[in-house]
C-alpha cells in the first residue's frame, strides 16, 4: 500500500471517529441538560420535611429548608412557604427552598421604644421579628409620637418576652389638629408593597379579600391589588383600608410607574 493510500485511510478512520464521538457527545448533552423538558413544581405546603423530600424525589427535584416561622394556625413542623411557587416550570434536580412552621415559638425581648418616632418604631419591631398590627390614636400634643404598645389587648413593657412573630398594636399621639391623611393608590401593587404604603400613610388594613386565583399562602405573597376601599381622597389617620387581591393581570391595569420587577 502506498503512503498516500495509507494516509487517506487513516484520515478517513479519524474523521469517522470524530464524527461518532461528536454525535455521542451531543446526544449525551441533550439527555443530561434536558433543555426541552420541564417539571411543574408540586405543592409542598402542609407536608413535613420528610414528606417533602419524598415528594421531591418522586418528581426528580431537591428540597432545602432555609427558614422557619411560627404560625399558631399551621401544623407544627409543616411547610408553610416554598420557592419557586407551585406550578412553576423548572428543570430536573432543581432545588426548592422551603420554610417550616416552628414547633415552639422563639421568645424575643421587647425593645424600649416609648416616645420614639413612628417609622423608626416600625423598622425596629420588624427587624426584631415582630409583626405590626393595628395603629390607633389617643389625644396628645405630640402628633404621631409612640405612646404605648399592646399585644392581644394588653400593654407591653420594655424587656417583656414575647414570641417571635407576635402582632404588636401601636398607640400614637393624635396632636391637637385634624389628623387627616391621603389614601395611597394601591391598584397594581403587590400585597407587600401595599402593606408598606398603608403603614407609611398611618392607616390600617381592614381585611385582605383574595379572588379564586389565590389558593395558597404562597399565592397570597405573589398577589396584586386590583381593588381597594376607600379608593381615594382623605381619611382620618388610623382608619382602615380593605384590599382585594388577585393573580390575574387582566383584572387590573398596571402602568409603568406601578409595575415592580424583581
């Protein structure tokens, strides 16, 4: 066999090998990444951590507990929040973050905030792990100054131990003038944004009424406001706003100034 024929034969064999390996690698990558396959995230809500791991394994997913909170209405040790949300399309082996309901509430020392400014008080209490309840007013020459705190109708003293997540009501001074505030426009806002705007306006949430698109706690956290009552104008500080929430974008019109992207 001449050198030329030998060279051409070796070249042909090499090309066949490269082609075969390339095809194999492409098929392997397709099977490994599975770009064309997604899994709908199942609901882990109300499952124990062990049950959540079993469910995740059956769907070729993984779960990790990243936080806990205490909710007296939920089952101890059960999942109360998850991310990504139920039904979200994800790839195989995706890690799902879970929040469990603590079996026993953590106790926190209540800070000394008497005579503090309102917004500073809100920030401090939330940082400590408390939840803000109702804002009310009593006669005082100092407008919007914190007079006292209450939990379940009882006065709270600085240093008192309360469970983490306890709802704290705040009593403010009304001042000697008419204490009217403007109602914030909440249509198209997330529930979290609406709560912040209502608090900053020295108002309360009467109730949150979800529509049929909201079925879980996770849905509630993702919901938007599509209606409010009262809708606009001025109102006495400490009054209540009723909110209506949905996951259906067609129920509200969101302008660029209202839409918040994360």
